[in-house]
């Protein structure tokens, strides 16, 4: 009798844990969207459920963020700047017209919070449901495609493995296509990282990269309103700095590879 109760308890706990792992990240991000609904409330007198243009655009940008080739390097500037191009993009995603006048750019804290929270939700969902997701036909095929890309990244960027957690954090920090939460979580899985460590690295890397991009773009926007020429010069300086870092890093990676070969 006690044995049967124990097995029943373990089964119930296992089912509850699986439901929490599946729905928890989605529900948590849903609560954040509810918060944003209050931050950007619908027009007064609108029948429930109603959404403001700002809220619709924000959700549209977050949906685009999940779809390649979009990433932090495109979505964050678009969210901060706004304008006709962003209105056209969101109109195409949601299938309804958006007035460019309604898209004047979001506050920096909204953009960073939305992107970092999305990365955490994605990392948590993939990390805790990896094996189950592989068994779902369409989702599993997509995840295997991500795995193939992640494996190619591990083979071509050996410094990710060589530098251990620092390497994975650096990869997540780089705000380029293919270095987002989804791919980083899969790489962590392939390299047998503990789940909480993987989620922690994604969180820190996402916060660092989101702030880097957001603060840089915000600085250019403010400078543009004062002197467009200075804003252009700042953009050139930033691009030059990125190129310098890339060249320096490639030399460091080459030296690391040479040291590994000597061993």
C-alpha cells in the first residue's frame, strides 16, 4: 500500500514538474506582456480586449526577434528608432496596417527588459524540455537543424569549448546572427553544461549584449538630434572599434589554437 502511494506521488510530481517546465517559461513571459499592456494601455473607451498601437508593435518586434535572420543587432535599433520601416515590418507580421506616426521608438528599459526576458524564457524552455522537444515532429526537426548549426559552430569556433563557461558567455554576448539564446542553449546542451549554468550564462550574456547595443544606439539617436555629422562619426568609430576587436580576437584565437596543437 505504501509502495503504491509512493509511486503515485512520484508520478504526480513528475507530471506536475513536466507541466511546469513546459508552461512555466511561457506563462512567465505572458505575465510580462500583461505588464507591458498596462505600460502601453489601449485608448480610453476601447472595448476589451483592446491593444494600443505601441503594444502591437512591441509584440510584433518580439515575434520577429524569434525568427532568423533578425537578432539584437536589428530588433533593438528598430525598437529604439521606430519609423516607417518598422511600421511596414510589423504590418507584414501581424497582417494589419500600422501608422508610422504611432511608432516613435520605445524607452530603452522596455526594449532591454523585453529582449532579455525573451532570451531567458527561450533558454529555460529549451534547456528543461530538450529531449521532449526532439520527439515532437515539426519542433524536433527544427531543433535538429539548430543542433547541426550549433555543432558546426563548436567545430569552427573551438575557443568556445577551450574557454569553457567564459567562451560560451562570450559567444552569447556577441550581438550577431546565430549567437542568440536558442543556439547558445543548444551548444550548452551539446557540451553537457548543467541546466542552471546554461541559463545563467544566457541571462548574463543577453543582458550585457542588449545593454551594449541599446546604449550605443541610444547614444547615436541623441547625438543625431544635436548634430547628425557627429552621430555619423560616432557610428564610424563604433564600427572601427568592432573591427579592431574582431581582428584582435582572431589573433588571440589563433594563438590559443597553436598552443593547443603544441600540447
